[in-house]
C-alpha cells in the first residue's frame, strides 16, 4: 500500500512539474495578460475551462518548479543509491516528460545526456563509473517510460562533436588504445 502511494505521488509530482514547465515555455510565446481583466483576475470562462488550473495559470509556481524544484530533482536523480528501492526521482522525471511533452523532454533528456558525458569524462579509467551508471539508468528510465517525446529527443540529438552513439560506445567499450573517446 505504501509503495502504491509513493508511486501515485511520483506520478502526480511529475505530471505537475511537466505541466508547469510546459506552461512556462508556452507563456513566453503568449501575451501575459491573456484571460485577465483590468484587475488581473481570470475571466469566468477561463475559470470554468478544463484547461485551467492553479498550476497552469500561476507563473510563480512555474518559476518555483524551474528554479527550485527541478534542480533538487536532478541532484537526487544523479546520485547513486545503495538501496534496492524504487527511484521515485526517476519516476518524477519520466512523468514530467510524459505530461510536458516536447519542450520538457528536450530539457530533461539534454540535461541527462550532458550529465552522462560529464560523468564519463570525469571517471578514472580503471574504476567502475558509478556516476555514469546512475545517470545512464536515469536516462534509460526516462526514455522507456516518459512517453514518445524522450525517445524522439534522444535520437535527434545534434552535436557537432558527439552523437548518442559516442556515449553508448564509451560506456560499452573498455578504454584501450584506438577505442573511441568522448574527448575527440
């Protein structure tokens, strides 16, 4: 029962994070005063709309998610865990991608790929790279369970120097003379 409650909480938080981030992105392209009267109150039509909610209409909440909550979720998601328990931080990221669609998926997948590249670069060559393993598992979870957008984003990554295959090769091939390196 407790696990189901935690799963539900992760799903709700992820969905709200995704919607807030998507709303923040959409609000930059829409007039700020849309749906507001002279006093800043939302119109009755908007209040009754199924599209409106406290989270979607609150730019302060969107800023809180972007500036405070997401950095904490990423910090948690990128730290290895010794326990065999579920990673609710990874679930939150997955559900955020699912709810937030393209923009949110681009943000999360790009951040995870950058973190993975950094973990690989900073790893001692003869040691197990726990950081890279943790980040790659988080990225895998987001790609598998975050809906179709994270998959599309991952496979369409553009980088003048590296591709997603460079990352996969760096993780699967031991360091040896002549093997691909991310430092090229």
